[in-house]
């Protein structure tokens, strides 16, 4: 890849964990609309449940998640009380139990929860939906502070997949991001989950952090391989200090440039591929036997998933939900979220009702992000005339100069992103984003 080509495609673009992306949600959709959407859920609807815990023991300077550090447990305890109330409110609004195929506790660090709160939240969710026999119940943990009693409580609540934050094992990098984490502690937490029967393990890594080099990223991956994760998520560091003040503590002078980021991502991908991992979409890797490596992959707010429930119910501050009619997002600030729940209201602050055009573009972007394919036939079959604009845009793109990042599909069904284009798939997807540029929104680097 030539530097000038890289520059052309490495501009800031969304991560496309949804379309439209969250910054384009508006207050036209609020609690009243969400209440109606929930009441209209078909009785056979299969659900995916997401519960957000916006607390950590300590703040990492690079963090882009909605969270805050707390030394006391009281705010967490108070928050859990509101979560319980919200689960009851939503259960009432749905009016009848459904089935859940996916449950995810994310954050922040859900591992901060005390065992009794893990148990209560699990039980409350089971009051809204029965967990199916094959349900995937995942939890994100910060291994630096995950105690044995938390591991036991998650396992007892039915968790069967754990996602462990690592980012990087090099001490100089860890110091610069305010996250000192030993290999031994990480290993003991993973071993603990496995001992308690939680067999599926994901590890999160980040490239593009201060002081990282191609060699140091490779060394971290060599260490990670010793932990034998089933999945690895490899994120490019999103540096947005204007929006996230704590990121101003990141030593910018030592951040790798676009060419280094690109080289780090490639080195990491090759190291994982040589170890037998299958690359999934933009930034996930899975062992050949893992569901993510085999089945149909979807994209949601947690990244790549096998979750095909279609209906996502979010609980907690900033949580996003997806229903057939559109998206909803809870109040982001915990204070506002708790105020609304305490008043007996749904905490929806913003959302988006999907138009036909949104549905077409949403599917096109999801297929590109997951399977690196623009599925012309599927779009025309599912949406008919409504897909014609998008299909025309794809044909125009294929006819233009794209530096070998895309090629015609061999069966004449739209186009495919080439291996060279994989790292730029967000930029390619952004061609079909009709909201991009509509508002002044800062996104992260394209690579
Ligand atoms: C909720 S955290 C994972 C669980 C736990 N809090 C931890 O850090 O160990 C989600 C993940 O998002 C990724 N992440 C956070 N901030 C990021 C940023 N600014 N750019 C890219 N990835 C980021 C990290 O890989 C992190 O592990
Ligand atoms: S990366 Fe994880 S542990 Fe660190 S501040 Fe963000 S959510 Fe908390």
C-alpha cells in the first residue's frame, strides 16, 4: 500500500456498529414511541438483551467507552437498583415473556458487580425472557480486578462466554495508557472462568496506542496465543481527545502514524492467521471451530456476533436498543438515566425510526462490514425498487478508481472488498451512508 493511497482512505469514518450511527439519532423518538414499539413486539420474537454497567475501578486514558471510575461501591449499588426497576418497567411494557438467544453484560466493567447483584440481575432478566437452550450469555471483564467470587457468580448466573480486556502487554504502553496488567493475573482470571465451566474466551487488543511498534504488537499477540482464546478482537485506537478529555493524558507525540497503524494491524493479523485464526470482518479473529468462524456473522454494538435475534433490548445508561421500527437510546448520563427510571418512565432519550432507504443502506453496510460483499441480488429481492438508488451507487463505485480495494463479484452479484481493501471496509461502507457529513460529528481514523 502506497502512503498516498493510505492517506486517501484513512480519513475519519464511523465504526458502523449500526446504521444510521448513534450520533444521527434524534429526540424525535423518545419513551412514548419506545413504549409503543415494545407493546407491538410479536409474541414469537427472539430477543437479544444488553445490559450496560458504566463503572470501572480505574480509568484507562485511552478508553472510549461510556464509563467512570469509582472507588466506592455505593454508586454501583444505587445503579443496580435502577437497572432492576428498568428491567421490570420494560417487562411490563412488553407484556408477556419472550425468548432470549443472546445476553450481554457490557461496560465499563461488569466485573465490578458484587456477586449478589450479578445473581439479582440474571434473575430479573429471566423474568422478561426465558434464556433459550443455546443462549449465549457473555460478560465483559477487567481481569485486573476480577475476583474469584465474581467469576463464580457469573458462572452460576449462566454466563458461558467471557470477554477479557488486554489491549497490550508491553509495560511502556501500559504505563502510557494507565493500565498496568500482568500476563499472570490475566491468565489466572481466564483459568478461573474455564474452571467454572465458562469455556468460550474472547480477548480484546488495541493497536495504534502510544509506544506500540509492529514488533511490540506481535510480542503481545505471541503472549495472547499462550492463553488460547477462542476469539480475538483487534481494535484500532480511536483517539478523540476533543470529545473525551481523559484522552488528553495520552502522550500524542508517541502515537503511531497512519502508516505505522496500518503496518501494526497487518502484522497482528498475519501473526493470528499463522496461528490458525480465521479473520472475521474488519477486526475479529476466531478459531476454526468457533461459531464466529463458521456461521453467518452479524454486526451489532458489541462488534461482530453470531446474534441473529434482530431485536435488541438495551438496559442501563446509554444502552441502545434495536426494534423492527428503529433504534432507541437511553439517557447517557447515569444521573439522568436514574432520574427517569425513578420516576417510573422508560429512560429513552433519543432514537431513530427507520425509513425504507435506511433499511436498504443498513443491510448493505452490514453485509459489507461482515462478509466484505455488496449483495446486489439480496437487496433487490428484499427491497425491490427501493434498493435501486443504492445498487446504482454501488455500480458507479465499481466503475471508478478504487485502487484495487474492491472488485466485481465473480458471479455478477454486486462487488467484493479485496484483501487489500479489508482494513478500509469502513471507508468503503461510508460511500452508502447518506447521513455522513449531515452533522458535525468526529469519528475515529479509518485504519
Ligand atoms: C468495556 S471494555 C472491556 C472490558 C473491561 N472494561 C476492560 O477494559 O478490561 C471494551 C473494549 O473496548 C476497547 N476500547 C476501549 N476504548 C477504545 C478506544 N478508544 N479505541 C479502540 N478501542 C477501545 C478495548 O479493547 C476494551 O477492551
Ligand atoms: S478500557 Fe475497560 S477498564 Fe479501562 S476505562 Fe474503559 S471500560 Fe474501564
